[in-house]
C-alpha cells in the first residue's frame, strides 16, 4: 500500500510536505507516483524530493524530481536504494509570462516499494 508524501492538496504557492520516515524501506527501491488532477492553463509545477539522514539537515540536491508538469496526469519515477531514512517533497509553482493568473494545482504524491505494484497485479 502506498504512503502519501503529499496527500491530495490544492496549492497556489511554493511549499513542502511533512517529513516521511522510510524506516526499513530506506534500503529498497522505491516508486514515486505524482497524480496531478487540476492545473490552471499556462502554469508549471516542479517537485523535488529531498533526503535526510536525521530529518533535520536536508540534501542540497534532490534525489528525484518531477519537472515542468503543466498537464493533468499520472507521472512515475523510480528511486534506487539506498536512500536516506527521511524524505520530504518541496514544490515550486509558477505562471508563464503570457498570463497574469495565479498558479493553481491539485495533486498528490505517493511512495511505495518498487516491487509492490507488480506483486499486487499478479495476485
């Protein structure tokens, strides 16, 4: 069963998720799934996954990124182990120059062990 890094939410500005403790999953390959369910035209969403060993000091470079998402859809990324014990998502939203509308996105971000989805389909 997937863990939510970001439960379904509507965002209009940059932000970040709460911290997710990977526990024993930190040594396994992970599958990240971003579901964008609403986007205002001419807007852009970038999500970076940051890692930490202690949950306080975060990597300067993301361990994974969903870049330039401008359309509704489901996007997946594999995150190869080993990763740090803690993860969090950081997102930036922006409007393109030709529009004055404020950014608006609705999305969720889940994480699960990479083999879980394949095994669930076989059952």
